[in-house]
């Protein structure tokens, strides 16, 4: 039972990392340039809105963390 909970949390964290990496790949300027503002600006661009919403709002992480807690 414990290993299943660990698997759910790990899966959620991997999804978070995947979607954030996808955002960086689609628009690398926000992370690679010092004057662009950072990760929070990904939600305002159309091409990064969907992956940003899935990752940063922790939709994927919260679902799997909840499953792990149950």
C-alpha cells in the first residue's frame, strides 16, 4: 500500500516536471533571460497556456497526491 502511494506522488511530480519542461521548450525566453519575469508569465501566452495550466495550477499533482492520500 505504501509503495502505491509513493508511485502516485512520483507520477504527479513527473507530470509537473514534464509540463514545465514543455513550457520552457515552447517559449524558453522566460527562464533563460534575466529580464523576462520568470515562470509566472507562461500562463499569459496562448501556446503555453494549456501546459502551464496543467502543471502550475497543480491539477495533475493534486489529483495524484489526493489518490496517494486515500
